[in-house]
C-alpha cells in the first residue's frame, strides 16, 4: 500500500472492482448465514424465543468490532482489517461446526459473534472505495462496491441449496462453504492499492480532528447515522424472521432460500445506478425514497403470507435498504474531514450495527413470542417497522428545513 493519497480515478476504479469482487465472493456467506441462522437456532436453542439469537450475535459482534477495527485500519491500512475479517469469518464458521457436532447452542453463539468481526470488515469495503476516489467519483465508487452484493445474492443462496443437505449432519455443508468462501476470498486483497493513514492535501495544513461529542452534534452526521441505522435495522428486522415465517406458513426451505435470494438481489442490483441518482438528485432525496420503499414493504407484508406477498415484501425491503443505506453513507462521507475518517466511520458502524442487533433480537421475539401462530408473529414484525421509519423521516425533514433556513440567512 502507498502512504500517499490516491486521486487518480483509474486507480480508484481498480480498487473499486476488487472491493466489489470481495463483496460478491466473501459477502456470499451473509445470505447463507441469515438463511440458516434462525433454523439452526431453532434446533439448538432452549426456547423458540431465542431462535434468531445466532443472527443477533453476528450483528452484535459487528457492532463491538467496528470502533477498534476502523481505528486499526486508519493506522495500519484497510488491507490489514480486511484480512482480519476474512480469518474471523472462517474461524466463526469453524466454531459453529463445533457447536453442531456438540449440540451446543453456546458454541454456535460464540461462532456467530466471531463471524461478526467479518461482517464489520465487510461494512468498510464501501468506505475503502471512497478513500481512494475523487469527490466526483466517490458516490459511484460506494454504489459500485455495494453492487458487488449482487454476486453475493446469486452465489450465497444457490450455493446453500447445493450444500445444505450434503452431509448427514444438518447445516454442516453450509458452514463448510462459509469457511471456504472466507479463505479463498482473502487472495483478492493482495491487489488493493489504498492510502494508509489520513490523506491530506500538501497545500493545506492539517487541522485537528474534532472530538466524538462535537462530531455527534453535527446535524449532517447525526441524521446520516440515524437514517443508516433505521434503513439497515428495519431491513434486518424483517429479513431475520423471513425464513422462520416462510417455513412456519408451510412453504419449503428452498422457498426460503429463493425469497432471500430475491431480497439480496433487490438490495444490490440498484447499486449500478444508485450513485448516479445521488449525484443527480442528492443523497437526502435518495434516502427519503428508501424510507418510503421500506414502508411499502411492510404494508405488503401485512397483506398476507402467500409466496407472492413474501416475495413482494422482501424485494421492496431490499430496494428500500439500498437507497436508504447507500444514500446515508454518501451523506456521511461528505460530512467529515479526512483526518476524522476512522473515528466517524467507526462510530457510525457501531451505531448502525448496534441498532441492527436490537432489531434482530426483537425480530425473534416478535415472530415467535407475540401471539403463538406464525401469521400473528409476521404481522407483529412488519408493524414494528413504522415507528422507526417515522423517526428517521422526521429527522430527514428537519435537516432539510435547517438547510433551507441556513441558505436563506446566508449573506
């Protein structure tokens, strides 16, 4: 890695392509883990209310990892953090396999937490693309890296279909596939050429980074974080319960794989043009569209539990996540200085995945412990989306009014 800032977008495009490939190959493990997490949990947990706890522990691991991993990457470079993430993903799968053999829910949870280190590292792929891009290319770089998730949407669920029942021990093949994805994907990072440390303009004297308290008082940063939290959290709330709801309503596990595959396709397919939409209409407008789509997704989920409704709910959910989360990321990268990168991005992902952890934990409780029947649980899950959307939408509206007032009062 070079220690100088990279402003040549030809090099930034190469980095973006590598990171998009990592998003596709290593990222394929995430739909696998989210499909099987609740199903494995239902077999090993002492109560159905804890069935989605393995998924929650993945997200919790990501939340607690984000602050130190972000600062480590600012000191040692992104590649070091990405390698740590891949190794942690392989180790987490190995621990989960040990849990399967031992029939141990505790080992499964430990493996899930370690897997969260990988999830945290993957979350920084988008920021790494922004680090090496010009201001004009940055939204597109973020969007194109996220588009790599399209490959994950195809590879993950379809690979899981092949390996899910490949061994006598249920789910063993899935976790072995996750190990191989992590170890093989590490080779991609050898081709990265990203700046280390905090890039600075040699013509401008660097200014000291603002404190955490000051940064969190910045309205642009605060609202961007809140919108990212809600977009990711509400997507996770519904997606975590989906395999349980699909199987609980009498549909097959292959249907659950296909629905999650359609969902992940919807999450990442728009990324080919989301950056262009942000450049044309502004990040906050794209976030607003994302929040609206998440609301329509929940309304669709409330209309019934047939396969068409599941597909409609999860596809709209993916589209809403794409616009909401990528738009919030673009808002955030434009709201802080280069020397604040490690601190702000670590705080953001800690907050985002902290909220996602809460959503994931709530998902299992709402699905399995709010009425007794799967249909009742599914209604509870989708209804819970609306208060959070109202909070994020209100904050975004307030920010727009504030911008307009400042523009009017500007000399």
